[in-house]
């Protein structure tokens, strides 16, 4: 008997519960990917997600072929395509791994109902989370809104099942089953904007495992402190691989726990695992508060007066021409690599939501289009946290000062100089606030804006004023 395994954001063969369940039940597996981005509206994947997906699908295709199978690629309405494929292959079952965005849950529920109505087995599994959102609640039976108690409870309940290895052989898929090629999906950008990405990344399962090895041998040691400094590789950079399910959090956790760590690194490993916990928490929040991808979680901001964005200022922020060096470095890192350091994400977001007082959705939308790790749960939580509108958020009145942040976390200015070559000759500390050193800047950085696009001090006062006016 045949079963369809529907690949979505679980683009790996090891520790893939849906694939494993189909094989263990004795089915001949037909792996399929259906391209239907509009079904995720209003958060259809952006350009950076698509260019990553292009390469990740190529990688999965190769891995499946190496095992004697192949990836069937279709485009259109997921339900119709799966239904048609089930008829063509006389499949008796459909297996997939769950996702947690509201639009995807609604779509998957329709698919499940349709297949069951047809008399087929339709079965979903957990491949993406250590703790699924509905399996944990506060003492009062409510969803969590604060990270620390959430994680304290969650760590004790993490599924201890061992991550499984990839199958060593898969049944061939009949040549009669038609498929598009990955290139037919038109995922690669039409302009050459992503050419600089690929010196930084290797999409796919093998690339993810390689990066985990690099992390364990390197940045994991000292992670707790080093993760804050954007001038070095202080974190794992596994976020796009996790988003596309090229690696599972369970695989990461088990690898980390299997390692024989010197005692001095235990604090780092635990801290890293708690960052995976933030990813779990974000998914918990989005599942229980599905409107928060577009609306504030905190009701306190109902009457807050956000400013109407000035298109020129928004464009300057997007492309790293704000005149604030750390912000420009971050936004250019994002444009050139599809990723930005976490600390800098917080700084650029704070400038947008607090100094400019633009609604966080303006920033979330840009990140959505340009991040290779764009993830609705993490992005929503990251923006709401920084804007102060989220659960367990940094309060709105705590406004990052980009200049002191640069001094603390990019003390030598290495990160700023790497991404903003116009400032390469500026010495520290003038580099952090060139407008305060006008003469030097005119001489050493003539191509850089002479003034920041917003007065940091005055805008800070205005933001605090707007906050008290809304209370
Ligand atoms: P590491 O430090 O190595 O952490 C390991 C993993 O833990 C990450 O890969 C990620 O999956 C998870 N993680 C770490 N920090 C967080 C966090 N604060 N929230 C949720 N998960 C976390 N992360 C995304 O994956 N996608 C996004 O779209 C996204 N948007 C963000 C927007 C803003 C405004 C902010 C402030 C943060 C955002 N983050 C997002 C969270 C965080 O910046 C990235 O997960 C992290 O920088 C990825 O780098 P890394 O893999 O080296 O992280």
C-alpha cells in the first residue's frame, strides 16, 4: 500500500516523525511538496524565505534521490493537489508534520477532514517543537504569557523520545507520477539581490548538521556572553535551518546533552537551551493568541498614538541610511546576508518603534521579506517584545540608546566598519555617533550622513510623552 508524505517545513529525512510513521506502518512512500504560498496569507513567505526554500528543496530532492526515491513537486491548491496525487498513486494514507500558524492550521484541518471523508488515513505528527502549545498551561489552566514560568514547566515535560536517524533506503516513486522541477516554482529572485547570501549559508539538512558541529566545537563555549556581540560568531546561526525544519530542536538538544561538557560551559549550554525555549514560547503565544501576528497582545496600547510613517525615513531605515551607525550596520547585514544579529535586531526595532514611533508591523513586514529565518511566531514575538506591546515584553519606556549599545557591544567598532565601509576610517568612540564629531566626520567619512534621521534625545522624550498621554 502507498502513503503520501507531505513535506512542508520539515525539510529533512532524519528525525522526521511523519516519514518514520509511514515507513514503520509498511507503506511505500511518495514524498511530495506542494507550493501554495497564498494559503499562508496574510503572511505568505517573503523573498528571502523563497530563495532559501529554493535551495532547501534542491537539497531534499538530492537526499531523496540518493535513497532511491524522489520529491514530487506540485503547485496549486494543496488540498486539490494532494487529492489528485492520492488518486494517481492509489494512496491509502497521508502523513505530515504539524505547523502552528493560524492560516496553516485552518488549511491543514480542511485537508485532514477531506481525506478522512474519502476514507483515507490522515495523520499528523510533531516534528518542530519540544513542547506543543496545547500540552502545557498555567496552574489556572490558562496559556502562559510570561517566559520564565512557561519554561520552568516546559523543560520538565520535553518529549524524551530519541531523535531517529534517516532511513537508509526508500521505495522508488513510479515515473508515471508527474512532477515539476524546483526551478519551475520561480522561487529564486529575479534580481541578483541574494548573490552575497550564499557565502554565509548552506541550506538543507547536511548544512544544518554541519553548522551544529561548528557551533558545538566553537561558539557554544562561552555562548552566554558571546551571543551579545555582533562583531563575532557568538551564536549558532541555526535559525533558518530550524525554521525550515532542516534540523529539529530535539536533534539539537540531544546532541548538546550527549556532549561531555567541562563544568565551566554548562551555564552556556543551559542558556542556549533556554533560547530554544524562547522559540517554543513564541509558538505557544502565536497558537493561543492567533491575532497577535497583526495586533498588539497587550491591551494597554489600544489608544497609543503611533506616528504615520514618512516613506523616506522608512526607506532609510530599511536600507541602512539612517545616519546611526549601528542601525545602518544591522540593516545592511540583513540586506547582504538575510540575517541580523539578535542584539542589533533589538536596537533597530527599538529605533523604529520608539524613536520614530512607527507601529511594529512596519518593521515586522520588512523583516518578513528580507530574513532567511523569517518565522511568524518568532518575528511576531520579537517585534512585540521590543515594541513593548507583547507578553513579558521590554516595557515601552525602556528605550535603547543606539550609541551606548554600540559602545557596550561593538566596542572596537568592528561590526560597524564591516557593514558600513563609509565609516571605515572613523576612530572609536566618534564612530558610534559621528554627528557629535562633525569635523572629524567631514574629513574621514564624507560619504556618511552628517545627521541621524531622527534626533535621538528629542524623539525619546516624545515617545515617553506619547506613552503617558495614552494612559
Ligand atoms: P542562537 O542564539 O544560536 O539561538 C538558537 C535558536 O534559538 C535560534 O536559531 C532561534 O530558533 C531560537 N531563538 C533565539 N533567540 C530567540 C528569540 N528571542 N525568540 C525566539 N527564538 C529565539 N528569530 C527567528 O527565528 N525568526 C524571526 O523572524 C525573528 N525575528 C525577530 C525579530 C526581532 C525584532 C527580534 C528582536 C528577534 C527576532 N528573532 C527571530 C529572534 C532572534 O533574533 C533569532 O532567532 C536569532 O538571532 C537567530 O540567530 P541564531 O540562530 O544564531 O540564534
